[in-house]
């Protein structure tokens, strides 16, 4: 994303009052990008529940996913576009997706709240 010419902050809170940090934060366009690990965020393609301590892991991963959705809702209601890139996605593909979204929102600031 940096190579595509975009500038952003890393691992900061997009919204001060919402105690969640995003991996990449584009303040001008109000785009928050999260890089989600396939295991920790229960990727539908790759997540395999561990067989040992199943109860612990079920609760742990379900908690992560619930927190992700809560983060998505909180940031969206503050006018942010939340993007999630899976660990398994090709970096160039994810970067292109982010680049497109950031530039679109930079061009159309009035449509920000509508494009959640
Ligand atoms: Zn995956």
C-alpha cells in the first residue's frame, strides 16, 4: 500500500473514543484496515478448531470474532469504512483493494457515510 503511494498510520485507534486499534489507518479517507489472521479470526477457508482444550479455544475464537463485528459496527457508525484483509490473501490483491477504496473515498467525501 505504501508502494502504491498511500500514506497511513500503523496500529492506532481510528476513533479515539473507540478502544480498538486498526492495522492501517487512513485518516483523511476514514478507512480502517485490519489484517486478520486465519486462525485468530476464524477464516472460513482455513480455520481448524484445535482438538485439545476445545472448550477454551471455542470461547477464545468466538470472542475474537464477536469483538471484530463489534469493532466493525462501532467504526462504521462513526463514519469509517472498515476493511478486513485475510492473512491468506495475496498482499498485492489486498493492497489493490485498499488503494481503490481509499482513493474513491478521497474523491467523494460527501458519499462517505453512504458507503459503509
Ligand atoms: Zn484463511
